[in-house]
C-alpha cells in the first residue's frame, strides 16, 4: 500500500490555538465575576457554544457571540454597554492573536511532502483560517486547502474523491478524536491522533485503540516515520 494523500488539521496540530481560546474564556470569567462563580460561567459558556454551533459554526466569531450571550444570561438587566464592549474587545484580540507554530512543524511538513500530497483540512471561519495560514508561512507546502464547516465521514469521502485517491491511500492527522480521527476512520482512511493539552471538551471522544488503521503519536514529527511503516 502506498499513501498518496496526507490530510492535516491546522489548529492545535500545526499551531497553538486553544491556549488563546482558554485565555479569552478566563477573561470572560473575570468580567462576569460580579454576576456568577467561575464554574457557573464556564458551564454556561459551554452550553451556549454547543447550542450555537449549528447557527454560528466553529471559530472565534461564533465564540465571541456565545460569550456575549453568556453575559446576557448571567448579568441580565445589569449588563452594561461597557461590559459588552469589553467582551467584543476580547473577541477581537482572539481573532488577532499571533500564529505560534509547534516545534519542528515546517521541517516535518517538508519531510511529509516527499511521502505524499499534503492537504490542509480545517474547520472554522474562512477568513480567520485563511489569515492564520498566510501568517504561518506554511501555505506553499500544501497541495490543497480545505476549510470546511465540519468534519464528517462524508467530508473526508468527498475530499478523497476530489484528490483522486482511495480511502486506504489517505491519512488524516490531528488533535481531535471527534473531528479528525473518527470521521477519517469511518471514511476508510488511516488516522493519527496527536493530542494536545487544553483541548475543547466538545472535541473529546473515545480513543479507538484497537482499530487497525489508528495510531497515537506523541508529536507531529513522528508522523513521517509512522506513514513509512504502514504495510
């Protein structure tokens, strides 16, 4: 078997992402401390995010709207225009955070480019994801960019067909069991899970430890060797 297509997640696979969301969440907790305990604010925010995914999709803009909604629910009539302005400012900061690559990412992508065609498969706001990719300096290493509203088995099936490969000739690598690993395996591809600290609870799922096309890697730099070892 020859791997011809290597699909890679972006956020928290190539560059840091959740650390910025988590910092913004802590800023919201501090702003709403007069109205709710920290655990209540965090719980309500998760509820708002989950409820709003179908409307706003994934990304910093939807997260910002969910922060405002959380503030409305917890502060009620005491919500001031200045507090809303502070929340929106926190959202703008999140959208403008610098792109911080993980160690050895560029060298790893260059090595992977000699193994198969690289395709970035990421979900989130189109403009924000495009700007992060441009800031990363990694764009020229990819033979394709797929920014999708969600990642499902059908998503991967369409991507494999678009690039002219059979599922068993494709690999997906990322930090999300829910979005990267399970859908790719269901579509018939290989999948490499590279966990990161501070992952969003929405992306959690069971680890498919006994699946024959699954592996758990400590870091992205281990991906080229694993792909070369495939039967």
